[in-house]
């Protein structure tokens, strides 16, 4: 059995089941968004290697585009968490919880 695809943050890609989609069809497009966000994160990190821990440990200052890419990577992780939170809420209506996002 193959390992699940994972985003840069280690979270597996969101993959709704047919039952999930029957209950909440919007989860299909949210799954596509989750995969897109994970792919964008990989691309940003590969384009800006100065965001890696080795470069930061050497004291290298990231460029302005790399700093913005870093901001985007963190926001992608926040959006991916929000997608999972939404999924949990629509599939488990007994949960009464609010996600506090920084944006």
C-alpha cells in the first residue's frame, strides 16, 4: 500500500470519501484547493532555498521575494488547517468549535 501524499507541513492531502461528498459536495473543491496549496508550498520552498534551516543557521538573510514566499507558505498552512477544520465541522455537526485564524 502506498504512503499518502503529504504537504510540506507533513499533513496528508485532504481526500474526501464518496460518503463525505454525498454529505457535503463542497469538500470536492476544497480537496482540490488543499492539493493546490500543498503544491504551491513545495514550489515556493524549492524556488527559495534560502528559506531552509541551513541557510538561516548560517545567518543568511533572505531576499525580499523569499520573505514574501515565507509569508505565503505560512498562510498556505493556515488555509490547509482551516479546510480540515471545516471538514470536521460539516461531517461532525455535534462539534461546536470556532477556528481562530490570524487573518
